[in-house]
């Protein structure tokens, strides 16, 4: 069964600090991996998408990495801002499969 | 350009009542989806419509029905609501299917409580 595990479940950081979120998956055969940001009370919004051949992708202060060999991804937030407070969801797509596999998300709280 | 819109935003039902959740997109996308999001779990696909005129079951379809009314609209119906259907429901759309690079765009969600 295709699974996506995220860690930690939640974290609290001070404004201006960095943090890294982890995503491990068992989806096979792998097609692509997306990171979504979900603000409280809103729908998820895509941050990055990476395919098998991509190791790193950035979107402003967000940098995602992918190691397809170990089936791990990370999302690094640099110089966090209060607006970064949200849930971050890892989503993995398998080739030839209509379904996406969603992680449960990591809730990030940024405090002043 | 509103993207994906959902109505209502909040709803409280009694067990056994029925209701329809509405979803519309103005991005001319072919594919539309209904998900539910429960605490501590990832989003789970209820039903999807790869294109106008087609619908298929997802991971958790029991207790739900859908209608792809036209290219823009995709509704989700609960015929006899149960407390287990208390959840946040998201509608999403994508240009064409769930394949590589087909980003899904999500609506704001409907928070449903069944008493």
C-alpha cells in the first residue's frame, strides 16, 4: 500500500529561525512529489513539485529536496515569518495511477 | 478569476438528513475531485471526474454520490448523513487527471458536522 509519513507532527519556531520538515514515502513506481501549504481554514496551495530527476527546488524561502533512492523528501523554511504558520502537506504521485497519496501534514507555528 | 469555489462553508446536519455540497471552477479544467480531511489523516479521495460526463469512485466512496453537472460544476451528495461523515470536504480541479505535473487547485473547504 502506498504510504506517506511526515515528521514531526507539529513544531513551534521563533520568527526568523529556520526549520526542516521530513517526508518519507513508499509510493512506487514514483512519478512526482509535491509540497502543499494549507493555511487554517483554507484549501492546500502548491509550493513545489519535483520529479524523479530533480534533487532540489526552491520557491522563495521554501526549499524542497528529494532523494528518490531513499524515498525521502524535506522542506526547509528559511528565515521564518509569522505568515509561515500553516500545515505543510507532502503529496506523492505514482506512475500510471490516478490516485495521489497524501501525508497527514506537519503543523508549523511561528511565534514572534 | 475565482478559482475553485465551494458552498456552503459550514453545515450542521442531524443523522439521516441529506444535503448536497456544491463546487465550481472557472479555470476550464477537465478533472475535478472531492476529498475529505480528518484530523491526523491525509486527504482521502471520495470521488473524482476525469472529464465532463464521467465519474469514478475514489478511496472512500461509501455514503456519497456525485454529479458532474457540466465542465464547471461537480457536486457531492450525502443521502443519509452519519456522524462518521463529520469532516472537512475539499473540492479540487486540475487541467487533466492526476498525472505528473497536473497540479490540483483546491477550494476553501466545507466544514460539515453530523450530530
